[in-house]
C-alpha cells in the first residue's frame, strides 16, 4: 500500500524528522534519521530537491511497510543505508 505524507505533519525531533503518512484507513509514523536526510538524493529532472526527497521517502516507507519492516516502536524507520539500498536496487 502506498504511504503518502500528510501535509503539515512533518515534525523535527533533534536532527531527525517524523512524517505522518496516510496508510489508507490508518496513519503510519515514519521516522527519517538525520543521516537519511543528509544522504545524496538526486532529484528527478525538473523537480525540486525537497519534493524529490519526500517522494523518495514515501517510496522507501511504502516498501518497508508492505514488507512488515517495522521497528521496535511500530514505526517505519528510514536510514541512509535504506536510501542507498533503494537507489542501488533501482539503478539496475
């Protein structure tokens, strides 16, 4: 199920971000670590960096959510290694 960020529901927690995403009938918290925020996310041609980065986070979160990759707190966590793996898998 595609997770989609809810406008206005992005909250800073230290250097990290919590994004509340729409998961159909429910909401899912997605924790983006500081290293993931700083990771080199190449924007699509003509797209802003912020929108490309948010789209990337939505895609990675959706994949992890669909595969049951929830953390100890029930949230989806995205780290720089998740971003790197996602980009590596999509580049082939």
